[in-house]
C-alpha cells in the first residue's frame, strides 16, 4: 500500500536503519503509554532521558556537544516516526530550542546546555508568544532589565509547548526599545528559579498528551551570561533565520499524518459494510481515497524536495513558507475527508482518525499561521 511514499530520495541505508530503530523504540516504549499521557495532559520529562540515551533526541549535534554528528535528515526521520505514532511535537520544540543555542550560543553556552539537551536530561521549550501578541512578535512586552551581572525579567507568556514539563526555556524578551531591534533571547534554567511560575496547563482541542502552559516571570533573575549570543537586540533576527528548518520540523509530521490517515481509512473502508457491500466499493469512497492518496504523494514529494534542499543548504525561505502553509492545510483536509469515511466511529476519540483530525488543527496556527505564511510569500513576490 502506497510503497513509493516511503522511499525518500535523501535517505540512504544508514538512515533507514536508524529510522527502523526509532520506530521499534517508539512502538515498544512510547505508544503503549500514550493513552495515559493524554489523560494526564503531559508526557513526563523523564521519558525523554532513555530516548536521548538511544541517540534519538539530537543526533545532528556534533559529538563534542553530545550528538552523533549526523545530518539533519536523522532528526527529520525521528519526527516522521513520532508523528506516525501520534506522539506530539514536544521533541520538535526541544530541537528548535537546541538549534538556537547551537547557532547563536557562545562556546561556553553550548558546552553548558547542549550535552544535556542531547541526552534528554534537560527538556527545552521556546517561549515567544504572549497574551497580547502571537503573530506580531515584535510587539512582545516581557522585559529583561539589566542590573549589574544579571537580567531581571518581568512578564508573561502563553501557549508554551513543554511549558509545564521543560526545565530549560529559550525566552524572547525586550531588552531595548519598541520594535524588532529591542528583542533578545535569554536562556532560563527553570528548576527552583525564584519568581518563575507555571500557570495553567491549557485544555486543548487536540494534542492532549502535549502540555501547553502559561508562564509568569516576576522579577526573575538570570546571569547576564544567559543572553543568547554576544550582544542584545539580535533576538528577532535569530528567530527569523532559523525559520526554514523549523517549518520543515512541522511539515514532515504533516506528511506522516496524511499517510497514516490514508492507510487507516483504506483498511477501515475495506472491512466496513453498508447496503450489502463494503464502503470501499462505493465510487465516492474510491474517489475520496484516490484524492487523499494523491495529496499524500504530492505532499511527500514536496517535503522530500525541501528536505534535500535543506541538506544541500539551498532551501529558500519562500519554499519553506509555502511548505508550511500548504502541507499543513492538506493535513487538515485529508484528515477531515478520511474521518468522514469512518462515519460516527470517526468522531470517537478511541479511533485514531478522530485524534489525527483534532491534532491536525493546530498545525495551521503554530509555527506561523497560514495567513502569515501567505503574507510573507506575497511580500517577496511583490517586493
Ligand atoms: C497548541 C499550541 C502550541 C503552541 N506552542 C507554542 C510554543 O511552544 N511557543 C510559543 O512561543 N508559541 C506557541 N504557540 C503559539 C502560536 O505560535 C500562536 O498561537 C500563533 O503564532 C498565532 O498567534 P496568536 O494565537 O496570538 O494569534 P493572532 O496573532 O492574534 O492571530 C489571529 C488570527 O489573525 C490572523 N492574522 C494575524 N496577523 C495577520 C496579518 N498580518 N495578516 C493576516 N492575518 C493575520 C492570524 O493568521 C490568525 O488567523 C502555540 C499555540 C498553540 C495553539
């Protein structure tokens, strides 16, 4: 069934073997616990320690930073397998945070944080969004005031993935005047950090195993050496220049979920009977399945092309924006069409298709909304 979708041009035998290891680990150690994690609303941080020890957390980091010196393709293979198994995006966010430190941190900062992020001893989150600003990040208000060798942080963040479970956060703060040039990134080690408080764990439409929290900073003091990079005011540029890679971390799961939805629906419609025949015998079902399988193929082909260009260092921002909005919109469309073919069972949370549908909705919102992606593409087109 859809065999060609699983052959990735950028994948060699070594990555396939690695992917197989990840798949087996996820099936044996993570999948059996997912229902419990959904009920409690978070995946315990300790779960990621053995995952990191297996080399699955940040394989792309250099050995001196705790990784395996592998290519980014290995990380994308991990995200692909996690998404297929319905494990939410917690490690994608962790990966993005680690890459900020890798790309902008001083050597001392890399030595301090990266090995523990790679081993899974530390779980990271990225805190950008605030109650008053999401898409319009440059208007953020959480302030970091310099006092001697420290920053004193006051403000609030919301919708933060891993906000409850993380013990390290990359936080966007205002160190200067209004606008993008006044934004910096600081790294917070949050365990026993005075003035730092996790607020509510927010109840969501989907992604129930992933914690999404409010965070409060009330006179939080961090050493000035925790400013990411050498000088203040670079935060916005730092955030923007990581984006093509971040977008792919969200697109690969879109491709994986679309494929899974089609597989589940083919199986179901073959065995479910109505009016004396299987659902798969109705022409409407056959056409819908054909349409969804075509989208699965086109999405995967697009993502493979973007991945290859990312690995070659030629992935342009526009292609990444296009991939982010288009692939996640197809994820919404395919999971919706597939759910319809399950009838009432498709609406029941115990059926994976119901969860894939609900989990998919946020993909068009976080990591830059569909509208913001289109705006960015249009700006380049019309410049
Ligand atoms: C489950 C979940 C997890 C998340 N995880 C994180 C996280 O880990 N870290 C983090 O920092 N944030 C996180 N977010 C926040 C997410 O990135 C924001 O929700 C997103 O950027 C949109 O911001 P907003 O919610 O403030 O919506 P708004 O910016 O208020 O947008 C509302 C609507 O207006 C549209 N809009 C806004 N500006 C324009 C424009 N210029 N042109 C056209 N339309 C526009 C938007 O597209 C959207 O449809 C998460 C959100 C969710 C739901």
